[in-house]
């Protein structure tokens, strides 16, 4: 619990109207998309890095946690205040400060919504590719902290590939600038890369210098339907092998297709698997790429292949794709949502293994995601009211991780560790690697005040019980 003196000081730093201590408001900042809840003691809405610096300095002297929070769409519990403390929300820091069309960069505050930035740069013929499916809500600060990716990662990479420099406040309160505004820069350690993906545990990002690209001249969206999931998976590997690099190459299994179709009525085929493929680039060459993709899909057993007609159909298809995750709750009230990645050539083996795990454990698994970069969202569905279902789901997740690591993959491609994956950390990282990471954390945050209880197994159970909100 923070003291009244701390509360008064917080109000003084950000202004009375920008600090809240009411339970109603605190509940709104107690959870993310994992649906794990834990109440903070306060939420503040600063408008400058200097205000954040003062809050962090006070946190060090008074000993309370500080938790940065974007839109709360995270899938690993990163913004959940598991030990209480002060949530720092960026709702007042959402300015696009600059779009430099000559040097192809944008400078933004952390609270800018990903979609809003994309729309603004596209008006100027520019392109900011990272596109998590949550992009209409997620913030650039949250994207940077999680190193978010999305369908376009297969061709364009993920958030870290677009962050040139940062302004950030260290846990001890110093304001630093990392990186460059230039196309290259190697002066000293790459602190920018260290902070990207650090899940709000090493610094609070207050400004980002982002790389932009020219907007592709044209885009074509295609849909391929397969009666067998294994064939769709083999088609993915074959497309990558022939070196057509699609802008997106998404896969959906039968459970995902049926679930989202019932809800979105996007006209998705009633099949076991579907690929949603987009190619982009100069108009000439696009038709050739489309024909290559079509031929590969048909060679691998696609029974339907069509190009989307007009912007409305494209919009509808993507709307459906982005709605899969929330629509799965129609099947079961709970799910464990994993975002494993395997080398792209191993996708057929992964898909086969997922089918085996589902049958052996008797659990329903819905798989969809960014097959083009090997990143599949594996959703193990269950009802937590049944102890057996919950245990089977948990056991299936461990099987999925073992399989992923056997295939030389990783247990998280974009959602991060947060609180959701910390108990599995040691399956992928050696003790020496974990110790190195912990020493970096200790060097930057000696008192452990910034987003405590995340990444390293210190577990949610250790959280102060008084902050837990009953579900
Ligand atoms: C339906 C749905 C679809 C999704 N699809 C994708 C997807 O395709 N790809 C993908 O990568 N993710 C996806 N996600 C996960 C999530 O949207 C991303 O992780 C996103 O980057 C989180 O952004 P946010 O603003 O909501 O951050 P939050 O959830 O609020 O926070 C996430 C983490 O960032 C930290 N943080 C936030 N702002 C700052 C800051 N300024 N400085 C330092 N740390 C900060 C927080 O402390 C926390 O650890 C999806 C989520 C949902 C609900």
C-alpha cells in the first residue's frame, strides 16, 4: 500500500485531475488480455518524461512498484500490477510529434495507437509495417515493450526492426536517449535493442524514433482453402521455398474458421484449413507472384483459390482474421493462448504434432496465425470450472512447448513472458542466460521497483494478497 504522503505527492507531480485512487478506476487498470487481475494502489496520467522521472525517484525512496501500461491488450500479463503500486498510463502522451518525409522517420509519444500512426503516415505515402492484430487499440509503447509482430512480419519484420532510437526514463529516474535518427549508428552498446522487448521492466519509454518505408504501390489479397491442415502447412513451406516473399501468409484451422465465420459472416470456406495470403510491391510482378502462389497452393491440394475483390472484401477478410482470438471464447470460456514459433520448414511437423497432442490429451486446440514466419497461435480451450479440463489444458501446453523446442523453435514469438510464461522460462533458457538477464535488471533497477514480478519466476502467487481482485 502506498501512503497518503505518496498519494499527495503523486497528485502534486501530475496534477490532481491526473491521479486516481478510486477503486472503480483502479479496477480498469488491473488487468490485460490474459484476464489476470490485480489492483494497483494508484493510476497516474503523466504528460512529460520529467513527471515520470519524479515518480520513479519517489518509488525508489519510498519503495513502491511502478507499472507502465499501454492499452492493456497484452497476452502475457505485462501490465498487470501483481504487487500493487502505481500504474503509469500514457493516455495523455499520444502525440505524433513529427513525420519526416525526407528521412523516412516518425517521432511519437508512447501512447499513440498503432493504427493511428499507420493511417497518418499512409496519407503521406509512407508505411509503418508492424501490425499486431490488436493494432486498433494497442499503443506504440506497448508494441515496443513486447516487440510486437503481426501478419506482415513475414516480409517486413517486427517492431524492433523499426525502432531507431528511444527517449526513456530509467528505473532510477534518469532520462536517457538511445540510438539514432540516422539509417545506421554503432556508438556504444545498442541500448535501443536492449529496451525493445524488455516488457516494461528496464525503462519507461517516453518517445520513439521509428523507421518508415515507402508505401507499397499495390497489394493483392488471396484466400486458399484446403481439405487437409497438413497440406496447407506444406503449401506454406513451399511458398517460402520458391522465394516469393508474401507480405502476409496466415493460416487458420477448422476450429478457428468455423468459430470466426459464425460471428463475422465473412464468407470463409467450410474446410479444414485456410491460408490468407497477401503480396505487395510494384504493380508489375504482382500478377506473377499471385500466379506462383496459386500454382503452389493447387499443387498442395487447395480446392479453392481466389483473389479478394475490392477493398470491402479485403477489409472483411482481415476483420475476420483479427477476430479469431476473441471469437474462440464462443467455444469454451477459457483458453491458454500460446504464440510459439518454429523454423518455417518445420510447420508441417508442428501441425501434425499439435493434432497428436490434442488427441492424446483430449483437449480442443485451435491454431491460427502467422504461418509465414513460423509463428502459430496455439489456443488450448477449456473450462476452468472443470479441474480435469484445466489440468489437461496445462499438460497440453507443456507438450506443445516440448515439441516446439524439439523442432528448434521458441516458446514466444511476440507476446513475451510477463507472468504467463515465467514458469516455462527454464525450458528454453539456460541458468547462465537467466542469470545474465537478471544481472542486467539489477544493474538498471537495483531496488526492483519497475514492473516487479515479471519475466523471472517469482510468480504471481508471491503477489501481495491484498491486491488480488476476486475473479
Ligand atoms: C485480440 C488480440 C490480438 C493480438 N495480436 C497480436 C499480434 O498479432 N502480435 C503481437 O505481437 N501481439 C498481439 N497481441 C498482444 C498485444 O496486443 C501486444 O503485446 C501489444 O504490443 C500490447 O500493447 P499495449 O499497448 O496494449 O500494451 P500493454 O498490454 O498495456 O502492455 C504490454 C507491456 O508493455 C509495457 N509497456 C507499455 N507501455 C510502455 C512504455 N511506454 N514503456 C515501457 N513499457 C511499456 C507494459 O508494462 C507491459 O509489460 C494481441 C492482443 C489481442 C488482445
